[in-house]
C-alpha cells in the first residue's frame, strides 16, 4: 500500500512520539522506504545584525547545523533499523511546512507521519502549526500523532 513514508523530526521528544507508529506501519505494511527528514529554517538575511561575526560565518554555521541534524537523524535511523525497517535520512533548508510539502512531491512520498505539539488558542495562532499546514495542503495521507499522549 505505502512505498515511501516521510517522518519529519525536529529533534524534540514530542516529535519522536510518531516513531512508534512509524515502526508499526512500516513493519506491518512492509513499507520499502522510510525517510527521516530534518528541516532548517533559513538564516536571517539581515547582515547588520551579524556583522561582528565576519565573513563566512553563515556557511560555517550551516555546515555545523547540517552535520548535527544529520547525526541526530542517523541515530534515530539506527534504532529503527533494529526493527528491520529500511530507513534513510535527509536534511533540507526552508520553512518547515513548505519544505515538507515540497519534499513529499519531489520524492514521491505516499504517507507522512508526524507529531503535533498540541498547541491551541493564541499560541497556535501566534506560532502556527506545521502539522496543521501539512495536513491542509498535502496531496498524500498524513497521520498526525497527538504528542501529549506519549508523554506518559
């Protein structure tokens, strides 16, 4: 049924609440590929704010941020592989919801599994909801795991 599952992770325990569902679906449905995706927000373009850091700081920062995220995703992938799941990792830059949706289209993903942070009211309005945006605009099914349920 599913050939490629995308699992966006931001490094938080709450985001990892989706992993139990990933294991169950990927194993139970014999999914050939699971991709763990890290998304980095673009760096601010206001150079005056960072003038004291000198030239080249952005490239160095991007490299360190990318390698840190890649290492985190590789560690999570190692754990999933213990359950005989074929896992890959990728890191992209962009606004999270848009980057997830773009990745889904470009890489032929047919299921997204992600956690929601459970924000509501003014906080959700002010911060927005990546999961909500993905659910509203994805052309594929989205399994949204309510992260507060896995805190126990």
